[in-house]
C-alpha cells in the first residue's frame, strides 16, 4: 500500500486529515519542493531541503524538524513506496487556525505533507525540443520564495497549453525572467545568458546544476537578463526544471530558434547533466 508522510507519521492517503481552515488552503500560506528520484535515490536532496528551509525563513514559518530528520523521513517514504524513478512532493503550511490574515498568535503547529509519484524522463522532448510562447509575467515580486501562491504560474502554463506549447516564457515588459515552472537560458555566440538571481526568479536547483555543467563543457556563463527580441535571435534556447532537466526550446510564438532543432550546446549540457544522475541507490 502506498504511504504518504503526514507530519512525522507514515499513513495511508485516506487517513490524512487537513483542516478546512489550514492556512495553506485559505491563503496559500506555505512552501513546497519537488525532488527528483533516479534509481531510488533523491537527486540534489540537500540543495532542495536547504531551499525549503530558506523559503520558510523568508515567510517566518517554523519547520519543527531538523534538515537531517526531514531528509531521513523523505528517504523512508521513498523506500516504503519502493519507488525507483519519479519524484517526491513535499509542502509545509503554517497550520490550522481561525481565519485571519495576520499570523496566528500564539503560533500553531505547521503541517507537513509529502508523497511520491512515479514519472519517466521525457526522452523524446529532450532530443527533439519543445515549443514555447511569450506570456507577460504578472506574478508577485517574491518569486525567490517557493511558496504555494502559484495562481500566476498556473494561468501562464494554461495559456501555453492552450497554444499547444510546452512552456510559457515569462517577461516583465521586454525582459525575460523565467518560465511558468522553469528557468530560462539563451545561448549566443558560444555564451550562455540567464537572468541573475534576484527576487524576480526562483534560483532553481537544476539551474545551479546546469551552471556547473557549463563550466565542465567550456560554455561561458553571463548572469544577465535578456529581452524578448534577443531571445528570438539566440542560437539556442534552453529551459530547465526538476522534471524537464535540460530541455531545448525550438520555437517561441512559432518563431524558430536557431536551427529549429536541439543545438550543440544543449546536447553537451544534457550529457554533462546525465553524468550526475545516480546510477544506483546509495548504500
């Protein structure tokens, strides 16, 4: 039977009880992470858990477990569900209290939930690339916090899907920020450009891995914002996320990027990324 993690207990899904006044449900008052699982092992687990606690600090949310305990519980959850390839989703809300906008006083206990899901790598799309479209970035100004407030992202993704696109390339004015659920990169004349880390983007864990891969393959990196017009003139465009890995973008708004196929640098980065994927469960 599949188990889920509810606070510090491993239970059946139907046994989880979340209050209707849980602040995550009523206000989006919480944070989350998605960690990829390859061959039974969490990929970049430390980085994801570190970011979870950093997001918690930014919204003054207390997680009542140490990072080591959190890692141990997630590892046990994966083992219990005998998952080899997929992901673990976890979120922490501020807990259940009488509905009011300000934080409850005294503080209530936060609520942790986590579950696993079997997924497969998108091999065909990684090889052939995907289509994208421009969507205005109308989200709030704390995109560096991986919070549950995702309605802006949801609407952007839905606009992309309605246009038969894989992803929305978000922009504030003319400046590219990131995707609805990804980071964005442009490659021009052998240099990779990506929006610098700020409150306007989430510093993706896969983003951090890719920047390390760039050093390995000899691709210079400039953390500098670029425009919509510049995006269309890139030799290659790439997006990244936990599940999309290093995903080539072959067109934006039906405008072909580069050759309209996966580029040389994208392929090199994919190979460098794959070297980092664990091939067996850690002892």
